[in-house]
C-alpha cells in the first residue's frame, strides 16, 4: 500500500514538472541593441540603446577628424574629445556629423565625455 502511494505521489510531481513551460531566453543579434530583445519600459530602452551606441564607439577610436580628435581612456573609462579652439564651430559640426554616422543623436548621450580645446 505504501509503495502504491509513493508511486502515485511521484507521478503527480513528475507530471507537474513536465507540464511547465519554459520562459524563452532572448538571444542577442549582432549589431542590434540588447534592449530590442527584452520587454522594458520605453525610457529604460532608450537609455540602453544610447549606452549601446556610445559604448560601440570604443571600437572606432582613436579617431582623427579635421577639427577634432576622439579617443578613449581605458584607465578611467572616459571618452576624450579634443576640439580645435580656433575652429570651434567647424569642430562641433564635424563631431556632431561623426556622431550621427555612428547612430548617436547628440553629445548628451555620453555619460563619460571629457572635452578639451587645443
């Protein structure tokens, strides 16, 4: 009688485990921001997308433009922007165009941008 009861209990537990559906794990797609794969609020999604594109710039520096340079300091995790002080308007315009090419709308997306003038 006890053996039958134990088999009955084991069957109930194994049936419940096999009926559970697994939650799918998002997979990352190369070149696509990670936030595209999760259900998150729009503000957080925007911040993650911005951080993704800004961090992707590390792969494209150091960069030397005509009126600006952009580098990354790995010791303190900051981007180093140097603008030509004699051509400041052109330097800012060139840097903004460089950002747009890299899917960054504005300097405000950076949390870690240090600007100097030379």
